C-alpha cells in the first residue's frame, strides 16, 4: 500500500465520519420536537415516497425546471457507480477495477455517466443563470440574501468542477490507453473529446492530468459530503423520510389537540360525570396550546424544515405573499430550521435545561406573518417534497389565541358572535330564518 492509498483512506474515513457526526447532530435537533405517530398506512406511505421523492412527480408542475433538475438528479444517481470504482481503486491501488470484469457493459455504463454528466453541466449553467442573471422573483426575496443565496450557488460551482474533473480524468486516460497500444475505451464523449483536447501531450503530462481529474473527482465528492449537513441540499437525503412521514389526511383537515377534543366530548356527553376520577396522567404537566418555540412543534415539523430546498415554489404560490404581505412560507421553514439549530447547539453546550430567552414566535416569526396566512394550502400543494408550512403556522396561531388571547379585532368579533349566536353574524339565532319571511 503506497502513500497515496493511505492519504485516500484518511480522506475517505475522515469525511465520512465528519458527515455522520453532523447527521447525528441534526437528528438530535429533529428529536427536540414533540412525538407524533406517523406509522399508519405503511403501503400508502411507501407509495408516496416512491412517487414524490424517488419519482419526482411534483416537480412536473414546472416542466422546464423539472427537466433541468432531472438531468442533475439522474446524473447524481449514476455517478455513484463510478464513485464506487474510484473508492475501490483508491483503497486497493488498482486502475478501473471493474473494466476487465464488465467488458462492454462497463463501456456502456461509463458512456451513460458521461452523457448524463454533460446534461448536468447544461443544467448547472441554466440554474446559475436563473439564480444570478435572470433574477427570477422567488430567488430574490428578502430571505434569500446572504448565505441562502451563496448556498444555492456553491453546489452549482461544485457540480461544474466535478464534471470538469470527470472529463479530464476520462479524456486524458483515453489518450493514455491509446498511446499504450490498448485501443480506445469507446466512451461516448471522452473517446473523441480526449484526443481532441489532450492529443499530442507527453505521457507524463497525461498521467498528471489523469491523476488531477481522479483526485479532483473524489475530493469534490468528499468536500460536498462534509458541506452537505450545513446546506439546504441535505434534501437529497431527507426528502425520502420526509415524504414517507408526510401527512396523508386531506389537506383541509386540521390537527386537533387530543386534550381539547376529549374535553369537548365530555361537555357534549349528557351521561358524563363531571365529578369522575381524573385520568391517571391528569397531574402531568399540561401540554401547551399551540406552539411558541421549537419544542412545541412536532418532530415531523422540524424534519420538514431540514428537508426544505428553499426553491420558493411555496412562496411564489402563496396568495398572501403575492399581494405584498409579509408572509413567506419558505421563510417560515428556514426560521424553524435556524431556531432548531440554535436550540440544539445550546442544549449540547449547556444541558437540557438551556434557555436563551428567545422563542420561534416573536424573535423569528412575527405575529403579522402568522395572521397573513389564508390557510388555503397552496404552499403545501406546491412543495415538491410534501413539506407542510401551514401546520406550523396554525400551531403558532393557536398559541396566540389560546395562550395569549391575541387575535385581530375582526376575528375577536367573529368569535364572540359564534360564542353568543352560534354563527359568525351579529344577530340572534331566532332571527336566522327571517330572510324566508321577507322573500
């Protein structure tokens, strides 16, 4: 085993361990949320995950973006085959380990990877243009300044470098293979690109370029692996559990608190005994009505936040945002993720009782944003990975109403009317059918 193999193993193990450490950190943050059972309807959940996460079915709502994303998505999947070979070669000190065993199939697979990589390169330029030149409105919202904008570009820069490394590696290796009397590999692009770009170079130069491409490929992949937990691009992993655990109930059906539901049933039951012995857990700490901070949300809500791709489809479909109101469903998810990071880091440093005097509602998300929501579910429908910003918004709103007694004046009047008149209107229930006599 040479020094290069030892360096390779150190880089591989170190980056993988760093990635695993950060994934554990994120899982700890997700577990800050309340428990919620999403283990029902397993067949339907598997179907949803396969269709939405693997099959990208909701991306098709915007065909151009869907096709460009498909180029990168499929290229990412198939290049893992070449990555496996690079890892084997790096550990064992071999060169194109699979080639002698697969023969023509190897040529087909690498050719497919080259074609997909070229299409991914086209998509990369298109996405860079959409983000930085075309100024598409959903990419220029206030929440997309600073790190979110840079984060969106970093992965595209890495993709560009990765594709260049792939073609540098394959193209120079093609010329080397021919110069050594072995003939052409027959790869779809590098078989003609290699001689055109690298033909006539010295053997030593070709060896150097091939190694630069090879090491560049693996180092970009390992850098991406280390960077991934700090990026929105972690959705390539979280999209699968997120869609599996996504809400299967009808979109218009809100979640009721069990304690409130039981209390209402008790009040409506004429046979109920109000003096009956309390439930065994009656002395337990009562659950907060709604959500004020991260720990009041469910773990699914926090998983949603870490899955957010910041694509902005939810915000671009939101009628409140379209009409100039402050609400942005994408910002809601980004705020939840940022607050989970902050609380999680504080707990790991200071212990489980960590308090920083801040909260999700107020310090991150304002009441104005919460009340701007029309609860139309447009954001939920638009999300390509089944994220549900509305559930978080409604829990924040529930806290304001039931814990703080805060609501817009118009809603206060309506609630009073419902309480007194059993209807939103300010007239007696006895007068409800007067319109019939006037007809």
